[in-house]
C-alpha cells in the first residue's frame, strides 16, 4: 500500500516539476532575447542602422548583457534576429518589428 502511494506521488510530482522547469527556462530565454533586442534597438538609434553591430558592441548599451546568453544574426542593414536557448528551449526575436516567438533564427 505504501509503495503504491509513493508511486502516485512520484507520478504527480515529476510532471509538475518538469512543467515548472520548462516555464522557468522559457521565461529566462525570453528575458535574454528581450534584453538583447533592447540593446540592438539602442545601437540602431545611435548609429542609424544595424550595420557593424556585434555582440561586443551591444555590451556598450547594456553592460549586464552577457554574450553567452544569446546569439545575434544580422540580416543586412535592415534587420536582425536574436535568439536564446536554455534547457533545450529556444526563443527568438526577429527585428526590427518582430515579436518574441518560439524557435531558432531562420
């Protein structure tokens, strides 16, 4: 009887823990993407375009932005994509007018 009760508790606890961990990973990855996106737009506002932008250059606009927390792709002078992956869950922002969505930069 005790063994069955433990099995039921484990069957309830593990999926709850996994869902909580996934929500936490998603929230952190979205925050990294949002933070990098804000730095990208600050760069464009100062320079007038995305040309020459790099992760190192973005650190000037947000010193707390860690290069290891996101990946930056430049799409010519008029666009970019920022993505962050945590725990196998990836979120991206395609700019300048995109929204944060699930998946890799294309």
